[in-house]
C-alpha cells in the first residue's frame, strides 16, 4: 500500500520565513497527514531526509531552508551541498525528496524583504505539495 503521510523538514535559521513553506504545503495536503521535523540549518536536512525516506512511511519528504549570503560566499557551497544531498537521498531511496531551499543573492533583514520572502515561501510550499501529489499519481499510474 502506498503511504499517505508526508514528512516536512524545516531548518530553524530564519524560522519566521521558512515556516511559511509548511503553511503553503498544508494548504494542499491535510496537516493531519504531515509529520514535521526541525533541524538546526539547511546542511542537516539531507541526512534526515534520507533517514525518513528509508522508513517507507512517507509518500514524499519536503525540505525547507533559507540560505542567505553572509558576505563570504559560504552560502553557495552550503546551498549546492544541500540540493545535491536532497537529490541523492531521493535517488538512493526511491522516495521523492523535494527542496524548498532558497538562496537569495540580495536579502537584507528588513520588513520589506521579510514580507517578500514569507510570501514566496508560502507559494514554494504549495509548489512542493503539488509536486509531491503529482509524482505520487504518476508513479501509481506506472505501477498499475
């Protein structure tokens, strides 16, 4: 039987922004079907995503983080490692692992930017939910 639960991992850095992705995700997938997991930052997401996917309990694992440019270009390396790790977790387990990880080049902690990115994360959460549902339907059709 195909799992009907979804895992949602969210990084705690900039939680006021990142948590909005869960809001968007839960607009399309009932909250009662979502298990939420917190990690310190984006870098910790791939390992937990792999572990959750390996359990077989989840139809998909969505991961949300906000990796900002701190002026030393570390964010580029972190963002690439995270996306590569999430892709590998999905390919290694056969469970969709979806990224809602954003790396803006021009983020400033102002009310204006925070509002823009909060709204953006809601939409990205919706997109991840649509992707999870679509992949599930397509894979179910292939198995039939």
